[in-house]
């Protein structure tokens, strides 16, 4: 390598969280641009990014050097007595020279988190000595032990530290590192070289790279400020030099022109380092069979046992399918994998935990016989080849949905059984909205402005700041006109997408029968004992480990709780896994679109589709689940028309047979695979490759299979032209096809939830509300659904509420109601409620707040808990207003604590038989304070419950809304399509979305939930209307909406054309006042009264009269001097005089 080169050996990527700002793709592109063919990764204390770094480097023809900047404890890694991180650890660069070094690096990275964590993941010299083989050490930056001593002028300490490291690594494996970013570093270059010469140690030059280009400094400064919670201008913040970017070889050699050997050393180290990650070997655990047989033998045995239970008779067809699947599973070494999944599923069932496979794993008969799923792949024509490609070596995924409550219990079982189990790390990234808020904070932008700016970014998962500027005119205008906003967004675009924090993947778990610490680096979150991988899920699989997804599915928890509530209330044990799949009541619920709370079927669009489809078989639900997605949605109308009698045909009987259940429409990938296989002689395993090629538009692959298909089809009595036509259909629709295995499993879960809702509505809704407690919007939505179902949801009550939402049966007719759970009140934890219930069971009922405080554990049920319960109205039936209860709370708690203290000490009043004295009674009286205003009471309810219980703030606007609304939400169903209406109400919810179609595609629109006193309606505000009325739209604001009624969905909604503020409604909605009079009822007195009312309400709205006579109608306009302001009082007076329906306000 020419001596003009240089290799960066000290570099921090984005995985030095909130400290490094480098993405690997950008790094390797910049290396190539600068003519560098090697680079190292040395993130702070971790190996999070190693596999991604390694694989992407090789793809870019860059040599990856794997390293880490370790934190070394000055004494023992177990010593956690230092006052801060500066004293608790020194820095040290470690580079893996070979595979042994890489293994030791993994071990050290794990020890840092598992044993030495204190502020940072720390190792010590003891473990460094134990695991130094194959590693090259460098003395690091000014925070390194040697360098820090030199900076202090302490040559003796520096020499001792350097000698210590040289002893550990060997003199030719430890380098003294020099940098020239700041005066201190420049000053110690000479002493460093002198020390190296004295000790016979080499010197290496580095640049401590934290960002790529010099102009990235400001963005990196903000990143560090975000990480440390400082302002970007704070003099006490973590301040990096401006020069810690990826300099070119020429820049580095100019910087160290006096010691070129330090630059040459980077090349020597790069040549010495050669690590090859093993990305081929699989480390799947081997299942230990109970009878000593091989996993393959044991799997075969229990599969046939399961087949006998599932099918009764084992036919030749069934045997052939089982044997074919077992052959692939066993030859690919997957028997243990299947047995492990079977084992923990058996454990779950033994513990009454609801679980089951999802996705393509549902398509295996072996899995069905093992009980991994309750969906019969043969009956529903699910394909094994969609699950496993026999020709490919990667591990298949059997994703298991587990009742959310018991997911950890199953993981703990697997950990106990197999020993080597870890959850999988995942990294939260800096999303568009969040990065705006972060940067505004560190740049000192006022909170209100930062909030407004962030909300201008559309709330879409894949939203970027670049797209936001293109789609949100107000954001673009602020960017162009306000320099400080431009600065925020420009910095945001540089930081957007960087890793922000580490957390635990919601589902992924690694299982091994070897110690994981020998295979991957491990991580542990502060305050937790759970083992976590340092590699993300895809990287875990790349290094050959078995990843399983234990997916917590809330719906399974809802089903189980609903089942338990039914058993508790009725004594009936509902067998959810063996329901009648032809239940008329269940299908009537689907056909009526009343599917709020039904798994996968509760969106308004899905409800509208169900109403049109009127499903009456499980196959319709499977199809509906598959069709209601972007792409295949275009086929929904065809499916519905054909289901209800429209004719259809296919070009060949084989296609007719395969597509019969979906009326000739290619809905599933499995159908396309069948057609390609049976009509075009393409093997099933290749047919799935074809589907993937079509969806990815891989022209060469598609062309290859096209020839194969045409040849096979023409051999089945089809003309070449017919074969071509069929191929065109396949190519057009195969990309739309959905995985039938997944759709079938979820259709079954949907049917189970719908069955429980149809047959046990009170128990089901109580369970549903319980598991949505943390989501206020969902709770409000489902309470509204309860009302629509005729189920009353009662507010929380200290004497009746349970922990969660509880079904109760009241009155002689045992009417079912649901009582709000105490733990659903914000600020009230489950443990506090359990203490309340225990006390209630002990004393019967609480008679007063004093009685309550004397009997509950006031350590668990603290002041904040009781205050939240008072605000929620839980004590309302004990007497006193909420204001009195809160004002008397401290006294009640003081008396309660004293009574409990006396009780525990065994003391009692010997003189009055334990009866309270007159002073005691005085103290037990609630203070005489005024009740809260209604607005204050409702505000507190919203604070602790998320919505209003006692009344509705709309009540104050009831007359106004009644006067100026042309319809109410309750009558929208009877209002014709496209009729223009005006509705007043309160904005309960605002959602911003991007339009997907039309000329305004990609523009921001809004969907409002507008509530009046009769119900609620969804209001769609398209981009052009939103741009005009954005300022009027906010939650908890009363507005009027003018728009057209739309019945295209199951529930009518409103397409807004105008938003009107409350104080503008009389002007905008009542431009004209029309009064209808009956001639025979008209006399001078009535005319005089009308004239007087008009004179008392002068304004600009003209009066138009319609007089109904026996001969017809006479229309007349009143004189302009009678023009009025048609406020609520005017409207009420006129209506009382002429009749409710004889006054009309129009534009």
C-alpha cells in the first residue's frame, strides 16, 4: 500500500448512541470518495453495529476492522463507588486482529454490561488480561489512562499505565495514540512519542471520528446536547472539537507530517487485522427427547399421534403430506426447532395460556398435528412450500401469538428449560416529528412554537422531513421565511433516522443450547436482569442463531378474560377453540358491520365492506381479511358482486377448481402457486419465488418462469394465446396476493371475538375495555360502542368497582351494565386498587371518606391515588361534593393514619366503648367549601379519565347547536347521500393523514371526530378545505361543520366544505331567515308579534315569508328594515309563535 494512505482506526457510528452521527452507507461512500479501502468501527462500549458494519463494508469493497472503545474501570469493574463517569472509567481502543480477538471482544463487550455497568459498560484489567488474545490496544483520547496522565504532566503514572497495557497485550500489540484536535492533545504529542521510544512501543495517529464532514459539526453538537439534556450553547455541555470528522489521507498526513510513522502504523494495523465473521454456521439448539430417541424420530412419533387425534383416520393423502413435510424438516435439521416450539406451546396450554401460530407457519400439517395452530392446512388448502423453501438454507419463522398477559411466563419457561435464552435488542430512531422537538429544545426554541412546528409534520410512520416540506405548505413557508426554523429543519434532516436509544424488541427471543456469550455480545438494561442481545433481529439471524417471535397479542388476552367473566357470571365454560363455525348470530354481526372491537375487522372501511359482502361462511372472512389491503382492494367489488350472483368464468377447469372459493378471483399467493404448479408445471417451491419476483418487478426471473408456464399450459390443451392471457392475469394479480395461511389464522381469531361479542356482549366489552385502559381514545370509542349496543358504562365507584372494567347485572330483569375499573383512573395503580378491594372485603362497604382512610393501606393508597379517585367521582355516593372531599382529604388521611396506628398498637378508648367523641365527630365532618363549577369538575374528569362522565361541556351550547344544526348525528343515517347539512358539536379527536390519490396526493388532510349530544360523526376535511380552516380545528373546541353526507361506509360521515366558529354561526348559517305561516291561523296580533320580535333583534339577515293558503303558497320578502340577527333567543321566540318546523335558517 503506498505511503500516502491512511486508515481511520478510531471512529464512532450512530451506535455510539447520541454521540456518533455516522451511518454506514454514508461512511463507505465517503471512504471510497477519499480513496480509503479500510476503516475501523470503535463504538463506545458496545458492538451493536458490528454485523451491519461488516456486511455493508464487504458489499462496498471496504475492509472492515472491528473494534470498540472500551471503558476500563481504574480498579475493579465491581467497584461502583466513584462519584461520576470521569472517575469511574478510562477509555481504551480495542481492535480485533483475528477471529480469536473478535470472540474476546464479544466477551469483553458482554462483561461490560453484565458485570461492570456503572454509568457506562465497564471492563477492568483483570478481564482484559484474561481475554486479550487476538486484540490490539490503543491508548485512546484524552480520557485514556495513559493520555490523561500525560496531559497532567504525570509521566510516572503514564509510564506505569503504558507498561501495564504493554504487558497485557504484548509490546507489538499496544500502541500509544496521538491526536491533534485541541491544544492539550497537541502539547502531549511530543511526550507521547518520547514515552513510546523509551518503552519500545509504536505510535499511531487517529482522528476520533464522530461525524463525516466538517459541515456536520453543528448537527453533531445538537446531537450531543440532546443526549446530555443540555442546550446547544450551554458552556457546560459536552463539547467536541470541530475537527473530529472523516479527514482524507492527505489531511491526516499533513496533520502529522512530523511523525509520518504514526500514519504508517494505521496501515500496518489494518493489514494485521483480518476477521472473518461466520455467517454460514447455524447454532440451532438440539431438543433433548424424553425417550432417548433422536429429535427426528421423536418428532415423527408425536406428529402421527397428533394426526390420529386431529383427523381420526390417516389417509394415503394425509400420510403423503406428512411424510413430505417431515422429509424437508428433518433433512434441513429443523426437527429440534419444531419440537422446541411444540414444547413451549404444550406448556402454555397446560397453564391455560392462549397461544397459536400465525403467518406462513400455519400452512404446515406437521405444525397442525403438533397443536401449534388450530387451522387445518388441508381443509383450507394452505401450502407448506409457502412456509419453507426446500432449496434455501435460511431458518423459517414460526411466529407464535401469545396472550399478552402471560407472554413473559412462556419466555421464562423457555429460559428455565433451555438455559441460553435472550431477548433481542432494537433501536429507536430519531423520527421526523421527534427530531424537530429535540432540536428545538437544544436550540432554545420556545416550547409552544416547537410543538406547533412538530405538529405540522404529518403523522405518518414513514414520514421524513424532506417529504413533510413537500406536502405541508405551512411548514415549507416557515422554512423559507424564518431563519431559525430553517436551521432546525436543516439540522433535523442530518440527524433524522439516527439511532436514538436501545430497547427490547416486542417479540424476538434467541434460544440456544450453547452459552450465548460465546456466540454474540450481550446487553442488559440498567435496573433489569433480562439478558438481551447486542445485535438486532436480522443480525442475530445472520450469525446463525435461532430467533423466535413470541408475539404478545392483546386480542387473545381479551378472549380469555371474556371467557373467564362468562364462567364467573353464568357458570358456562365457553370452548373458544371449538366454536360452531356456522353460527348465525355471529355472521349476522359481521353482515351488519357491527364489528367495533372485532379483531382485524373494526375499521370503518372494513365495516362498510362487510355490510356489502354479508359474509356467511368462514371463507368469506378469510377473503375479506386478505382483500382489505392496498392493492387487492380493487378486487373487493368484483368479489362482492360475484358472491351475490354475478356470473364469472375461468379459462381452464384447473383454474375454476382452484379459484372456486373466491369466485374466480386470485386473492391468495397460495392460489397463484397452485395455478402455476398445476397448469404451468412450475414446482410449488419455484412458484413462490415467482410471486416474489412479480411483486419486486424482477424482469429476468419473471421472463424465465413465463416460458416455463407457457410450455406447461399448452401441454394441457390450451392454445398458446390462452396460455399468454392466463399468464397476463397471473402477472397482473400475483403481486396483490396475500398469504392465505396468515389470513386464515386471523379470520379464525376474528370469528372468535365476534362470537363472544354476539353471544356475551357485556363480558366481551368489559374485557375489551380492560385491555384498552391505557389508550384513552380507544376507551372512549368502546364506551360509545357500548352505548350503541344498549350497555351502560357506569362511572367508577369506590364500593362497586373492581380493578378493571367489571360486568354487573342489576334490577329485576338483570340488565347488564359495565362498571368503570378503579385502575383505569389515571394515577391509580393496580396494586393500590388491590389494597382497596382487600379492605372493602374486610369491612363490607365504605361509609365515608374517613371510613375509607381508616381501613385502607395509606402507604399503597397514597394522597395522589385518593385525589385522582375523588376527581373521577369514585366517592360521589359517600356524601359531600368533590370539592369538599378534596378539601377534607388531608384531615381524613391524618385521622385514618392515627386510627390505624392505634389499631396496630392494640390501643382503644376504654371510656366510651370506642365511640368517637364530639371533637372526633367534628373532625370527621367535611369542610364547608363551595362545590366546583361544572367546568372545573368536567376538566378534572377529563384529566383523570380522559373523557367526561358527569355531563358534557356541550350542554352549555345545546340551544345554539339545536338552533343552527340542520340535522343531528342520530339522524344522519336517514339523511340522503350528498345532502348538504350543518352540524354543531365538540371536536373529540383530530387525526392528520396524507391523501393517497388524486391531484392532491401526498397533501395533508384531517379526519375529525365531532360529537353532539346525540352521538358522534367522522368528518373528513380534504386538503383544500383544511388549508382554509386549519386555525379553527383543535380538540375540545366547539365548531359547526357544513358538508355533504356520505354513506359509502358502514356509518355515515361528513365531507366538510366549511368549518364555522361558534361566534360566527348566526352570520354564516343564517344569511336568510324563512318563516312559514298558515293563512287561516294568521291574524293581526300574530303579525304584530312577529314584527315586534324582528324589531328587537335587528341585524343583516333578511326575512322571507311563505304563506300557505288553500289555493297554494304565496312567497314574499319582508322590508329590509325588518332584517334580523337570528340568535338563539330570536329563533326560540319565533318557533314558539309559529311552530317548531316553521322557521328555517339558510345561507
